[in-house]
């Protein structure tokens, strides 16, 4: 949290986040062209943002792209801001609402647990319901098998196929949201869960890609809340009280 506060304290780093908010997945050269400072100076600011977890980088061939990661902002909200005003917090964490051309979303979180326990939380129906606000997942977790996410009060939410199953390191799935007709018409995208052991913790990266340029934000906007709930459950054994109505198209779940 100290790294996040330090990163956000600098106006240049806030402007870099704004640039990624407007158009995600930018290279260093593209970002540097928007500032009256050297490329080296911009790279230094990006490195501090990466250390705080606010920016993720992904090498594509010879090019390194930078992505906005809203999860740390969500964690700030869950720990402090929600105690005072939910309205203000909603404005703080909404770093993606006006994006128009993002086709890949990348989310990162560190959880103090083992890879095996983290994998079990992602794939076990009862545990999944604890951090995904009552939504359960059902599958036999073999490559090529189907999976389905449901909620007792809402029926089917998501369905798809397990493309890669490599416990406890990597899970790749197709993702077809079906909680209403408009969302279902958006078609199928892809979600990749990647688990890396780091000391006594795990780095979890969720990549939601193959999204249409005009994808409804409800398809991916719930990930920060879900991952924050996952971290809270595994580290404290308690559930977040964030209303499920903020996900799945705004309906109460």
C-alpha cells in the first residue's frame, strides 16, 4: 500500500495512468511522446508504477506494452475508503469507464497463500462462492471440458470451455457471459489465470482478452472486486460485502 500511495503522489505518474486509462497497452515510445521529458525519465516513472502494481508490462516480440491495473486501487477502496463514502470510492476506482478501444484487460494481485490453495479457491464451487459474491463454478477441470458459473438467485452467468488446465499454475478458458440477452450477444472472449509463487505469497495475473473494441464494461469490470474478494477470503477468512449489483449488468446477485 505504501508503494501505491507513493506512486499516486506524483502528478506525472498520475498523468501516465490517465494516458493508459484513455488507451491501454501503449509502448514506452508512445507514452513518452505525450510528455515534455526524456524517454529515460518516463521509463523511471513507469518502473515505479510497475513496482506499485498499478501498471503491468507485457513483451510482444521486440516491443514492451504497458497496461493499467486497477486492482491496487480497488484494494485501497476495500481497506479504507468504503468506511467513509461509497460514492467517492466509485469515482476513484472507475479508471476504465470511458475506454473505447481496449481489447485486452490485465489484472494483477498478490495473495499470501500457496499455489495449491489459490488454485483450489479458483476451481472449488464452495470457495468460489465465498469471494465471487455467491457465484459458483462447476467443471471437471480437464482440457476441453465445459465449465459454468451460476448463482442461486440468477441462474446462469458464464459458460465456456477449459482450453488449458495446468494446476496449480495456469488455466485458460473461453468466456461467454449469459446473464442477459445483450451481454450474451457480445459472444465469446478468453480468460487466462496465471499463478506464480513469490516467497510466501503468489502473484496472480488474470488476462481477459479477445474482447471486441466496443465490449460492454460489465464483461470485465468485475475482476477487481472478484480478485479483491479472493485475497480477502484467503488471507482473512472473511467475505467482502461489496454489493454484487455492481457486477453482472447491474442486477442484484
